[in-house]
C-alpha cells in the first residue's frame, strides 16, 4: 500500500519537459561544427534549431535545421545552404543524457551552388550527422537534476510532442 502511494505521489514529478527553444539553446554550445572535405571544401554549420518531426508508428523524430556556409579554398568562393537532419531521441541512464540515434540527412537547399558542389556538401552533411550527432548528447543532466526529496527519478521514455520533448518518469 505504501509503495503504491509512492508511485502516484503528487509531490514527485512524473515528467520533465523541454521546449525546442531550450534544447536549441543548449545545442548551440556545440556549434559551429566545421569540416574540411579533402582540402577542397570547407563546411561550417551554425545556428541549430530543433523542432518536432513526423511520427512513424511509435518512433518520433527530432528535426535539426542548421545553416551551412560552404567555401572553396582554391577559388575563395562561398555559398550558403540550409541543412535538415533528423534523429530519434533516446535517454541513456548510465550517463543521464538525451542523445540521438539513426541520424540522417533529410534535405539540403543550397543557393547558387553547382550540382557537383551540392552533392559533395550532401555527402559531408551526412557524415557530420553520423559523426557529430549520432549517439552524442544533446542534453546532459547533473545528478541533482534527477533527485527529488531524496529519491532519484528514472526516465522511462521520451515523448516528442508539438511543443517540445517530455521525459516520462517511472
């Protein structure tokens, strides 16, 4: 009886909410991301913005839109682009982190960029999604962030909602 009372205790939160703005501000600390491709192409990704993606069954995606600046060191020319990357958010209890899995490049829109250059940018952006975002923390909790009244809260799942993400506690 006492155990059932603890589970439904109204004093302890049963969820923690994050708006997409809060997550975007936190993620901004990890940017810019810069990558050189074979000495021929310099890519700089800036201004990450997170939003909700489509739901497919029980999987909900987070969408990252980032600005890209592409420079050709040999010619000194540069172009602007917009990159959309998606991933599935998960919670890792051992490290108290929200991280992404299955990150992939969804789209790339480039202004005044030759086809060969946009193809190279697409390959590099896909590599960046895999190397810099897949499995990497987008939010880390301190130990005290998950403690309430001497008890440690344990997130069970993440829900992606229109207004933000929600960690559902056990």
